[in-house]
C-alpha cells in the first residue's frame, strides 16, 4: 500500500506541481565561476592526477514555491 508521501509524489509528477516550466528553468540558472579542489593521494581512493573536483556553488536559484529535488 502506498504511503502518503508516495501519493504526493505521484500527484506532483502527474500535474507538474512544484516544478519549473522550461522557460522558468532557464531563468533559474546563474553563471558561476568553478571552484576546483585537488586531493592528495592517500592510497585508498584513486584520484586522477590532472583532473580536479569541480564545484559550481549556487548555480541554480530556487524559488521558495519550487521543490529543489523535483
């Protein structure tokens, strides 16, 4: 038996509630400079010697009425 959260999820997918439209989604994206992070090789986790982790902080501005996960 589905839970209340499952039913809410089905309704949001079916109706598009709390999701931005195509034009609105483009407007939510912001230009940001990348932040690169390099990790030392600890021998446990393989790291590529030339490719850093790249982060774009706050690249999307969400409205309060939108669900960030949607």
